[in-house]
C-alpha cells in the first residue's frame, strides 16, 4: 500500500504540487494526512501527471494556472508562462501614473493577459487595450480579464490602427535564435520567445512604430534581455528621452521606460 508519505519520500520532482493537483488537497491537508492511501483512480491520475512532469512539461501547464502579482491566471501551451521578472513592469506603471487620473494604456503581445489584466484590476478607471497576434493566446487573455479590457488581434501596431495611448507596455519576444536557454523552454510557444539573430527584431519594430501611437508626453515601457540595454538605449535615442533603466529582483537589467520627445 502506498501512502502520501511514501510519495513525499520518493524524491519525485514537484511531488507535493502533483499530489495537491491529483488529490485536490492543499499542502496543509496533505501533510496532516500522511497515512492516506490514494485510491486507484487517484493513483492513475497522479502517475500520469508524474510522467508528464518528468518528461519536462512545466507544472503550470499541468495545473493550467500560474500566479502573477496578486492574481491567478489561466495558462495553456498557447501562452507563455508568466515570469516573476515581469511583475517589475507592474510596479513601474503603478509608480508612474496618478491613480485618480484616467489614462489610455496599451499592452502589446499580451499572452495570457497578465500585464493588462493586473494593471486594470489595480486601477479599473484606467483604459486598457491588449493585443496579440495569436488568437489562441488572446482567447485565454479574455478569459483572464476581470474588468473591461479592449482585446485586439494583430501583429504589433497593426492591431491598433489610428489609436494613440499615454503608455505602451510590452514584454515582447527577446531571445536570440539558437540561444542555448531555448533548450529548456521547448514546451512554450517559440513565437513568444524568439526574435531574430540578436533577439531585438520585435523590440526594434515596437520602438520604430511606437511614436505614431503615443499621445503627447506618452511613455514606452519595455521588458528586455539582461544584455540588451545598451542597444535599446541607442534605438530609443532618436525619438525618446528621459530614459530610465530598471533591474529585476535578481539585479539583472530587465526594463526600460522612455518618454516621447516633444515635437
Ligand atoms: C514574451 S511573451 C509575453 C506574454 C505576456 N505579455 C507575458 O508577459 O507573460 C510575447 C508575446 O508576444 C506575442 N507576439 C509575438 N510576436 C508578435 C507580433 N508580431 N505581434 C503581436 N504579438 C506578438 C506572443 O504571442 C506572446 O504572447
């Protein structure tokens, strides 16, 4: 007979999380019921989950959810799994704008919707638009929305013709083609991760086109790779000023905020 304690002692990767999922019990319930023997149905379910996890499927795709900031988000293999680094963008926006004013804010490449949904949940009076070129991702983002967000399908600014914003935010794909880190990210959509030879193709497109979609004194906020800051500063210097750089919680360069120059 196999008990919860036997599973805990097995050393299987993420076994506590997998037990929680298969038995639909909290961690506290598991550790206070160490002697419980999962029935056959529960064991079959658990063994399937263990196999998938051991073959590399990220836990978030097994549970179908991932926490980000103060909320829980539905995720599927069509969406990138939210990363804690991206919470930095939320902090920057909440610091930047006055909570009593109204702003038009665009989240380009919204994926599961984490940026737009979190900002809108914190400040429902700000008007959020969120885009993606993946219809599947946009459908998940729609399901994650808790407030009224304007979702639009299309490649970068083709999704927002003739619209202008006070702030454009993006966590675009920024990994180089062939980067060895991609070996560990094979379960996530490559179109959410990879951006040309030096990882900057999408960032360049966004920087080049953002000025036509920004209101006077508008801002552009980008997440980027730890080694891309210098090049992005240079790309921004033509149309933007008051450039501010930010490090993530691991002290890696991770985000850049810039204001459109006055014409
Ligand atoms: C790094 S993921 C970020 C997703 C989400 N914003 C987050 O922070 O978790 C990049 C997103 O950009 C989208 N994307 C990639 N190329 C795009 C394009 N040309 N136009 C619009 N969205 C694009 C991908 O589908 C993906 O959802």
